[in-house]
C-alpha cells in the first residue's frame, strides 16, 4: 500500500503548503492508495509484499460557523480501484451522513451542508466504502474516519457565578486578598489563544486591584475606614486572545463591604450631666439613663459602665442595656431628702472587646460626671417594723388587747397617724383596731382548734393627707387552753375470739385530744368506778398513752352473746385535767388458732369456707344452667309420647316402647297405678294414642273376670289376650310393656333427719385441738355451758 501526497516544488508552493497545513486546507487534498505495491527511488528494484488494506484515512477538518452560500468543502475520498471511468460508487455512513455531510458518489468529494458549532460537538465519526457499480459488491472493506470541527474565537469569556459579594476588614494592609474570580471561555483551549483569558479592573481603583492571570482581587489602598465608607462596587473584565486587539471580553461586578474592627473608643457627648430623683423612688427601680457613643458596630461597640468614685456609689448602681447600649442607673438604698439632698457620681464607659492591633489609637474608654439631685415629696407613714407577730389565748373575752402597731410621718411636718384594718382582704371581723393608738383587740371569741393563725393587714394614713397609705401585715397566733376532753381513737369494733383465754390481750387502744400537746397527753385510762366489776374484761393502763383490754375468762360464744360493751374513762394531762367516758364495743368472732378472724356472723358460713363473691356467683350460674338443662330434657322426653303414626297409609312395622318408670306403688303423683290394683277401673272404653280413631269402635269383648282378689300377673296376662283379640288395632305389630315393681319395703328410714335430738354429756372440747378441718364440728358439739351476759 502506498500513500501519495502533494509536495511543494518552489518557494511559492512552499508557502501555500504551510498555509494549508496551518489553516486546515490540507484536508482538501485527496489521499491516493496504490494497490499492494510500494514505489521506490530510481535505481531500486520493485519489491512485492503481501496484500494489505487499500484505504488509509487521515483526519479531516472543517471550520465552525461557516456562513458561505455554498456547501463547505471538507475533503476527497479515493480508492486505487477507481480508474476514473465511473465504475466505482462511494458510500458515506455514520454521524451526520446525508444530513450534515454529503459525498459525491462518483468523485468521492465530501461537503458540509450546515454551519457547525464546535462548542456543541467537537467531531463526527463516519464510515466510507467503495462499491463496484456493476456488481454492487464492495471493492474495499468499510473504513472509519473522523471529521473534526476546527475552533474559531466565537465565544466571549463569562463569569458563571457572578455577580459576587465579598468582605474585607477595614484598616487592612495593602495587598490583602479579598476574592478570586474565574471566567470561563467555551472556545478550544488547545488551539490558539481563543480561550486564553486576561483579567483587568474597570471600576474600583485606586481601592482595589486584580491579578491579570489569577483573577485575585486585593486591597490597593491602606487604612480604608468603614466609618468613612463601607460599600465598594468593583467591576472586573476578562478578555480572551490574551488581551490582544480583537479579543472578546466579559465583565462582572463584585460588591465589597468593609467589616468593622474596634478602632474607635467610646465617648460621652457631655462631660457633666444632672439628674433629678424624688426621694420616693423605689429601691431596685431604674431612676435614669446615660449613654456613650461608639462609631463601631456589633461587639466592637459594646460598652460596660462603672461608677468609679463619688459619694453615691453605695446608694446607686449602674448596668448596661445590651440592646440600646445605655447605662441604666438604679437605686440601691432608700433616699431621704431630709438627710441628703444630692449625690455626685463619676461614671466610666469602656469597650468590652479591645483589638490589640489598634491600641495605639488611645485608651478605649471615657468618663463623665453625673450629679443627682434628690427631690422632696410628701411620703406615706412608715411603720416601726415591716411585719408584726402577736398572740392571744383562745376563749379570751371580747375586747382583749392582742398588741399594737406604730407608724410615723417621715416628713418634717410630722403629721398625726390614723390606723384601720383592711377589710377587703379579711372579711371575718375577728379583730378591731384603735384608730388613734393602733391597739388591736379581739372582736369575737377565738377557738384555736378552729383556726390557729389569723392574718390581718393594718393600714396607716396621715391625717393631713389621707391619700398617702402604708400597709403592714400582722399575724396573730391563738394560744391553747385545755377546753377539749380526750376521746378514743378509732370508731371500729374490737374483735374477741371465742377461744380467748384469761389474761389474753384483746386490743390495745389509744386516745386523741384536740388541744395542744401541753394540754393533751399524757392520757390516763380506767374503767368506770361507779359500775360493778366486769366479769368478762378488764383494762390495763400502759402509761404510754395507750391501754390494753384483757379477757377475764375462758371461751366466748357468739351464739350466746355476740356483742359486749365496755365503758372506759380517759383523762388528759392538762391543767385543770379533763376526762370523758367512751363505750367500747367488743364483737365475738370465730378465729383460727393463730388468732386470725374466720367469721363474725352466722350468716357468713360460706365466707368461712374461703369462697369469694365471684365464686358464689359462678356456683349459682352453674346451678341455673343445670336446672335449665334438666327442664329441657324433661320437655323433650314428654314430647316423645305424642302419637308416632297419624296416617293410616303408613303400614310399616313399628315397635312402640313405653319406658316410663314410676316411683313405686307408693308414688301416687308420678303415675296412677289404680288400674293395676283395680282391674275393673280399666274396663272403660279408651282409645289408643298411636292410631287415629276414624270409625266407631265396636264394644270391646272381654272375657269375664273375677275382680275381687285378682293377682296382678293374671291381670297383665288378661290384657295381653285382649290386645291379641282387639279388632281395632292397626295391621302391624305393637309391643305393649307393663312393669310392676311390687309393694313397699317394711324397713324403716335410716336417715338422721327425723331422729330425735338428744343431749350427750360427752366432752367434745378436744375437737378444737384437731385443726381447722374439725373446727365446724367442734362448734356444733363443743359448746359448753353458756355464760351470762353483762
């Protein structure tokens, strides 16, 4: 295979070749391929090689944005098989074939029919093939080649992220970096200078500069002051073709803000201030404001105020309002015009955050003088103390003096004071007050047990100016006297076990007293002395404000006497001592051996067996269900006795069984057996239940019987003969069963229900020692001689 190309034979042709190769005209030259041989220099012999492919393609180039009237020539395809006689046809396929690129089938010339844009598509891949026009067979295998779109400078640089916002601290040094901007160019950066961008500043000098290669913006002027100018607008231009004439350019805007630094100290607008404060000002409340100015902003303008000296440093305090940056002057102590009429304060304002880089600018603080003038006002009365605590005994006579309050006029006029109780807060009139002296006296009888503390509010006013009022709280404690006797603690009954022994502690009781501790315990317990000695119970005072009830005899029976009443006398330790008599109710109950109560009522037998209410309800429900089943069963049994056959046409053989079983001959309610005992009673005309009597029956023919003294066996046999001879029976077998159980037994009943009750002298007390299983049996047989009730 041999590739032949054109060569330059003279200087003019050399220049043309250079121009073609630089600007892409070389793509117009055709590529010729020889068939399977290589031509050597003259004098050399021709050497044959093995067959190789007949196509060798180079890249084609086409300029973008072509706007000529004719299609743009791209290049020429040629095969060695083409002799120029038109026998070869060229075919072009691939990207854009037939639409963007067309080929002359005979000559192989390729043209671009549309304007191309390299920024949209940089190259196209196509396939070419030479075909014999006569046989339509390929002369060469299909080959692939590329058409590249050659770039021209048709895109200006752009800033995709603009416009920009940046910030730089004020007072920054020259050359401080602010921001880097980057422009992009869509042209081919590998071809020429179409995409080579150079940066320049159009607006913003002399404050800022830009690096022409990197696009870094820097400060160009020293000591730029935010307080003088805060905002700057900088315009940066990016130009391609390395900034040469004819290059395309684009620009963007950068808004640069100078941020604040603490380079300005605070300053008070004045060196001397004056403030008027009335002596009635409340402690803790603000009485005035003062402010120092600072040209900085944010944390750099925060100021802390201090009172550095002066005679009012102990009376006034100053704090900083973070929102307004003002100094708030507050009162620490009450003011008194009569004692001091003015104060002088020296106030300092200092920055909270100081930047050490700017300390050379001077101290970041300032001072001023504030003179406070106290104003005289008519003040309300002042009580001798902020609160009063008094006490009085309960049941004291009405008009008893509890205590007194005093108030004075703090002004120089020293006006008279009047007192009264604020009834709007305390509606109950337990106390009155003397308007002139302030003495508080009782208005009702007081009861400590009803209300231990009383809170009242006393108001004082000046006689000359009644609108000026002062209030003071007064607390009155009610002292106790012994006016309540003691009582038994608890209202429940005391349980006495039936198996109690003499000397056994039945219950420990205690008492309560509504009076105070001094007039209550210690309590003394005793039985009523005017009553005879109780044979059943006694009382023991434990001398610890409790008493024990002891049993005096053995065994109690709740069937004999269920309740006992025991009067108890209780005396308190007050002076004088008070006593009361309380009756204690004791209930006899059945108990286990360990003293656990088993039952206290005869009707609670089921409860003693350990059955709960839910268990009893379940048992009752089961009984009701069983009764319902029995009733249903009986109903179904009775329904079976209805006629089994109601149609004469049913001639099937049936066996009718009568399986009713009576209660014997003595049972005259369940089944009537008179017919068995008196055969004459069965001679009446009766119809059968298993047939329908449609026709009139003929009189029954029966054999003569001797009714007196007939045997039942003979009677049954006679009935069998009559059934065989009866003409009214249906034409099928019918089985009739007769049963006889005989006479009643001569033996008597063995049940103990009808036995006569007899008393046995045997001692059944040993059953109590057999355990809870024999407890009920012990109760039935073990009751001894009944004890008389008290």
